[in-house]
C-alpha cells in the first residue's frame, strides 16, 4: 500500500548562524506528520498548525528534544494550513523556528453498496467528498492472501482482477494533491460464479449436444436456446453438465446461453455458443454423361445450411462442389455404378441420398500376346470383355501391308514373316457401338540368321567377328561358349570384338540377331575358335654359377613351346627354349641387373610375355687393390671401381688382430694395425640389393715398429752417439740428426745393433733426431716420430770485479748426457765449469 505525501522545507536562520529545517512527511484528512532536524541547545519542540493566512493557532503539539518527527491531529479535511516548528530551551524560550505550507487530504468517503455482476469484478457505489480528484478502491481477503487497490475517478467504481465466488473486504479512499484520506468503513461482498466452458456439436440434422466442465460451487445451470432469425427463447434448467436439444431444424444455427447459479441463488457469468445443425439429405438426384461418355454429370436440389456437397460412386470416384452440380471422371467402362450425394457443413455430413444406378459403356479388349503357330503363321490373342457381340482385329505390317479379322472368340490368325514388325489393335462391338480404341500391341518377329560370318584374332584375349546385316535386327548378340561358361557381346553394328577370353581355350562362336520385342534368334549355326596359349609365370630363378642361371615357370598350356629371354641393360638378350617348365641361360656378366620373361607358343599363336622377374648377378670385384702404411698403427687401403657395387667391406686379418672398414668409397683408412705383422687382405663387394662377392688379394706386411728409448751421448771430438731399443733383433735402422745448419745420418754397422755415431756436432745447436727401420727393399719408414734435443750452451762473461757463469738450457723427454755418465744414469748433462 502506498500513500502520496507532500514534502516542503523552509529554513530559518537564527542569530547564531544555525537553522531549523522542516518538511511534511505525510498527511491524511485530519492529521499531518512533520519531521525536522535536531537543533543545538534545544530541550523540546513545539509544532503548531495555523489556518493559511491566519496568525491564530488552530492546534499544536509538543515533543521532547530527542523527537525529530511528530504528528499534529484534529485538523479539518481538505484545508490549507501553515505548519510551524519551534525549538525551545529549558525555560521554554524560542531558540529558533521554521514553517512550511501544506494541505490535508479530502474527507473519508462513505460506501453505499458493493455488488458483483461478473466473476472477476466488483462494483462499489459511494458518496463523493469535496476536494477529491480521484478515489482508490481497496479489496482484500480476510486471511490477507489477496490485496489490491485500483484508482477510479468517481462513483460507481469497479475493481477488476478478482477471483470468482470469493469474499472480499472493500473500502474507499479519497485522493487529492496533498495525499489520500483514511480508508472508509469497509463492507463485505462476494463475486459471482464463473461462466461454464462450453463445447457443442450436432450429432444429427435435428439435434445439438452442449457439454461443459463443472463450475465450482454451482448448484444449478440455466440454458436459453434461440434459433437464428427468431426472438423466442426456450429455457432449460439442469443440474447436469450436458444437455441434448432435439427436434431442431436441419441446417439451422442455434445460439445457447448458459450460466451457473450459486447456493445463494445468485446467477454467475453467462457464456453463449452458437451451433449449426447438420444439413438434410439432398433429393432429386439426376445423372447424365458428358464429354464422350467418360464424364458423368450429377445434379441435385440444394438443401438449407449446406456449404458443400460430396458425390461418391461405388467404384471409388468422388467429387466435391459448392453448387448443385458435380462431375465424376473418368468413368470406368463395362461397369454398373451406384451414385449417392451427401451435404456437408461445419457440424458434419448429412445422411447420403439413395443410390442411383448407372451402367457405363463397354470396355475395349486387352490384347495379351501373339503366338507363332508355325513359320510364317501367327495368332493374336486377347481377353474377353462383358456385353460384347463380336471383336474386330486390325493388323498392320511395317512395310504398309494391312490385314483385318472378325471373330466372336478371343483370337485371330494372320500371316507373319521373320524380320518384320506388326501393329495390332482389337475393338469390342455391341448394340451401343464400338468400344474406345484399346491398347496397341506391337509384335516383331525374330530376325533372320546373319550370313558370311568371319573370325579374326585381335589380341591375346580378343577376337573379332563380322557378318552381313539382316532385316529386323536392332542389335546383334555374339556369344563365345566354352566348357566353363560364356562371354556375350551386344552391338548394333554387324561386327563385334569379344574380349577377356580365356587363353588356351576352344570356343564355340554364335551370332544371333535380336530385337527388343522378341529377343534373339539363336537357331543359327556356330563356328569354333582356339585362343592363344596362356602366359607362363616365372616362379623361380636360381644361380648355377657366377655366369649362368636356371629359370623355372608354371603354365596351364598343353603342348606349348616356351622361349625365355634374359635382358640386361647392355648387350643382346640371352635366351633359352624348352618344351617343359625350365631351362638354363649362360653367359651372364657380373654386377648386372637383368629382366627375365617367358613366352609360350602354339599353333594358335604366341602368348603374352610373362611378368618380368628381376635378377641381379653378384657384383664385380675391383681389379686393383693396394695397401699403404700411413703411420705405425694406420694403413690406407684403396681399390679400383667395380660394376654393380654399392658398398665395400675391407678387412686386414692377422693372428695379432683384425681390422675392418665398411664404406661406399674406393679407399679406407684403417687403424689399430700392428707393426711388423703379416696381414691377409680381403674385400667384400655389396650390391644395392644386398648381393655380395668375396674378393681376395695378396697379403700385406706392415713395416717394423719404430724404436723406443732413444738416447744421445756426447763423445770426444764433437761426436754424438745415438742409442735406441729395437723391437726385432733382425731389423736394420738408420738415424738422422738434423740441426739448423747441417744434417747427419748413421746406421749400425751390423744387423741387430742399436747404436751409431754422428760427428761434427756443433755445440749449442738444436737437433731433431729420427730413428726409423729400414725395409727389406732399402726404403726407410717415414712415419717414425722426430725428437728435439739441445746441447749445453755456456757463456762466460767477465764483469769487473764479478764473474758470472750462466746457463744450463735443457730440452725434452730425452736429454744429452756426458760420456762419463751411464746410459741408465737418467739423461741429465752436468756442464763443466769454466773460469
């Protein structure tokens, strides 16, 4: 619930600079509620109401200092007031004041009556009051479950949205710009019953049935029936929820008004439904044929209340019309039909009229078939039809010749010859005349046999047959028949190629001339034909030796010879011939890829070549191979190119170890080689398909090992002795000592010795020393490592009075030692002192 209020404020400024602000919170007819702000130092507030433009107080009220909202009562309705609020101190002295103008609401209305004429509305009649601009009608239930207010301009006022047959408490409030009055004294009223929900139908052309669901709290139902165009009402009271109204006029609209009555005998909302009765049965039905006896015109007398008519025949024909005429089409010949008419409207159909009998025209005979009684003599046969006196058959040949035959039976004979087409039609005749044209029967006799047939081979599995064209043939069927089945070729030309024949097979060839109506003439004489031998299949190729192979194949041929061809990338093909299933081919080259196929031959010709089988001979071995020792533990193996090789595996084998290298190159550097050892050299050539050839070459011996433990000893006359440890007592060695200005070499005088002397050694020079074995052929091993040595370099400088002696410079892993020092003495050369 909402009340309209007016809010106004008028601040008053006091001497201290503070203000008091007031406003009207709400007003009624005899009271107003004001609110204000707290004023400092006030002990109480006094609210006074003055009639507008009057200085005499009309009424006042007092409130404590903690009250900031208060009401002032005993006001007059619809009156203009000035409201004043004063802030008072403890001695009731006015500290400050403020005022605001306002008005009271109109006076409270008085309800005269409250009644319900509709189940969802309530109308209230009340006494209007001065100053009211509108009124608010309030409706609520006693249990508080429903509450509603609706604004009206005056009396009487209606509030809507209520529930049927429900008690409501009603009150009225007056409204102006100041607000609304207090509610009037309430009254109690109840809404009426709701209207029934009707359903109507017309089960016959003289009755209407009305149904409805029960209305809650209803104890009686009243019905009022009015016929269209009449003002007379026929009342019916019932406690049931359905009524059947009889003795009504057909095709007439009746309106039925229904309302329910409450236990208090108060009528509820009424509802009206209008229902038309079904039309009466059409009469005076007339039948007449039109449009060459294929359409039947049906007419009748119209009936009241019908909006359309339906005509139905016993054969299933029907038509619908909005007028009094309808056409049934197409009529069926040779039948007796019964026709009835039914009128229809929104309520449903009438009873159909009495059936009217109608006999149709006779049907044409249906030709069934043509029988060939004997060569050149045929018979046309048809089905019998009702009401026939005799039949007439017309036969026309495709060259223009015509024949006619009358018969009381169902067949007629005529002359027919091969290769001709005939058109036949049969008519039925009776007293009413001839039947309409019946279906035309097309009959074509079998074509004659083709002559001058010729057979020639086109390919291994195909044969061409040709012949002379014959009359009446639309297509030619050529068949090749053997013990396992047949192949068929259809063509419109007098030539045909039969493909996909089975090899090494004897066929019976038959050419039949055909047409669509009769099929093919298969009485002609056949010819025989032998196909070429079957293609052999190579099943195995085995290597006999490095240059010959044996080929084995399978074949289903009988008494065939075979030629096998081995074709390489270069050179002429190699062949072998056999009457069996294998043969041998020789002269194959190493490292070569071949394609192998076989061909069978008989008196009928050659077969297709077999599918090629690839064969690859073992790769060739390189012609040349050499081994060069690079270091004491490494050797380089190289060889020449070889045909058919993808990769090589080079191997060096000795009792002391084995070295191997897999490469696609023609050289290989192999490590972990033992010096002074004899090796067996082998090479494996591998093709791209994995075929291998083992190649063996001469042996290889590594050079003697480089010596170790090399020492230098100074001897008299600027001579150095070079000493080493050898790995073999039978090896010769040479030592080369190279300085910055000169090079010296020496060799032991006898095999097996391990020292030699070098003269003319310059003091203080740096030397490289190489000791290497000498091969049996006199060459010196080049891969022994060089070692650097330096002598003791002495400088004697006289600096008065100090004598400095300097320096010892010593190098490397092996040192030069004095001759007096032992070899095992450790390689340190202790210099002599000079003064």
